[in-house]
C-alpha cells in the first residue's frame, strides 16, 4: 500500500456514504455496493465483515448501511 492509498474498509465507508446508505430505508445490497466500489468481491466481503464487527456498518435483511458511528468516521475525513 502506498502512503496515500486508503484501505478497502475506508473505501467502502466512503462509498456507502456517497451512495446515501445511511438509514435502513436507503440500505444497499452487496451487488449494488459491488457495482459502485472498486474493490474485488472477496475483499469487499471481508471489508463488510470487518466494518460490521467494528459497528461502522449495519446489516439488515441482506442490506447494508452506515451506523451513526460509521457516518462519524467518514465525516472525520473531511474535517
């Protein structure tokens, strides 16, 4: 990884934020996320599992969205 390269997990957080997946009503499926993310499928799956474990992403009925903690992490990048 290069100095300015961000991790797959951070890319995923930013992608979900950009897709407005911030509430259960706007949650996205794995396939929707995969189409909007430049991460290969296996790595994307691992990143999702990692972020769920940290509490940054919530999974409900096979759909994913950012938790309030995940939103705070993304916002901290831009402030």
